[in-house]
C-alpha cells in the first residue's frame, strides 16, 4: 500500500520545515514537496501529483484563497487542508476558504512553549485529518476515523420507531461541517417549530464567526451558545469552541448551558455530551442528526437517544467529506434514515412537523413561545 503524498505550501520556512518533519516521521505519509508561494505550488502540482495539499491561508502575492480557487478549477477533487492563524482575521479567511471548497483546516502550531509541543499538536491534529481525507484515495485503513461497511448479516436489527412528537433537534458535525450546516439550515423554513442545537468541532473565535455567517445566510436565527440561552422555535444554538454544550431544565423552561468538563472522544465540544443531555431532558421527543465528520463522536449519544425512543438520521457516505461520525452510527444500526446531504433538511422538516400544525407554529412564533419540555 503506497504512502500518502503531501505537498506543503507555506511562506514561512519554519512552518514548512516543522510540518514536513512531522509528516515525514509517519510511515503512512511522505512529503512530495514544499512550496513557499501559491504560484510555485500550482506549478508543482502536475509534476508531483500529490494526494493532498496543506495550504497557508495568508501568503504574500498570491493568497491562500486565490491559490485554492486555482486548485479547485483544475483539481476539483484534490483534498486541501488550510493552515490558518489563531486570530479573528485568520478565522474569517478560513471560513471563506471552506466555502470555496477547502476540505478542512487547522490553526497553525503557534504559541506553544516548545517545538516538541508544536510537533505533538501536528501529530494529533494534522496527521489524522490527512489520513481520513486520503483513505479513499490510497486505500489506507483508518478505522478510528472513517467507518467501514459492516459485512452483510452483521448489522443490528432496526429498533421500532416511536411516534412521539418531536420537541428538539440536535446536530453533530465535524470535517466538512460549515458547508454541510449551511446546506441543511438554509433548507429549513423560517417558521420551523423546534429549537436546533449544534455541535461543530471548531476552536474558539471560529464558532462565533460561523454562527454569524450562518445566521446571515439561512432563514433561522443562529447564535453562539451562552449560559442560560432559552430554547425557542427557529433559534439555533451553536456550541462555543472549547466548551461542551448541554440542555438543562430551569423551572418550566429549558435553556442551554456550557461547561469545560473533560473532553470526550478527544473533543470539546463533544456531540456525545450534547446528545446524551437531549436524551435525559427530552427523551423520545429528540431528533439526532449526524453529518459529515471523522471519528466516532456522536455514536454513544445516538445510542442513548435510540434507547429512550428518540429518532436518528445521518448523512450518507457519498455526500460526506469524511464518513466517520455518520458512518459509525449507520453501521451500528442506529439510524432511522441515511440520506444524501440535499435531502437532510427536508427530512428534518417532515419529522418536526409530524403531529403538529403550521397554524399553531405561526401563532407560537408571533408570541415568541419558548420550549417548556413538558
């Protein structure tokens, strides 16, 4: 099985060297080449035929966004991971890069007290992303990141769905998430009768900007989660970077809360933490939606939602950037539906409106009804 060939593009020599050294130490990866500018990177692509490109977001001359646009014109299926600064501007440009077709992103290894800490960061964060994005291209097995098909006859039998009226939608997503969320949320009508709670694996600053971006581009009100935020129909609460997001009951109303308890599945925020809180508070009235992402965060939470009679739908493999999170749920037999991305919003709408009238929802929206949980 051949190695994954990576082209490293960054105008900073120190970053090129650090990234290259970390990747070269992994037996499954080889550094096909390096480039200090976007133009040189484009010139090297046909010569090197890499399986993936790591691309600096901010470069002098031809910017990372301009370079990405050119790559997508001539190599539409080539995975590209953007390396960005931890700053707000870096986050803004990164989100734009994702909307232009970047496969994933990673904040640069800056601010560490030693070079070894920076190396460990890249080993833990960048290397798994490369392997997950290239699994289908070179045939590497990355079982902890990408779900594999379950052999025929071993899939658990489907559990009978209960006909409870839904009161909450939880969405979990990671790699490829910003674009997937934009597709799903823009397909949900402004009179949607339920609150939506979202965990997207992202660092601080990025989540606030993503919430603002989604709110501007969808008919729903998308907000970064704050302690005590009230659950309301048509309002989307997005988990804050580095904080778990849960729902809690306060007297006769339900709110969101955030905490920094230990990571789960190496994630904070964690989809499992959110889904388990939905199962505790809403029980069978919960709908869990798992979209594209590597790893298995959300699997345990979906099991708990199924155990209390709730509903689960997941994105299919063909439309996922990485079929990890949804794949593990589907292969465990926990999904009521496995759908292409463009059908997910319609299925959420259909299930949300079951046993509920739009007249009631319109009246509730006018009165700013909150969700009581009872």
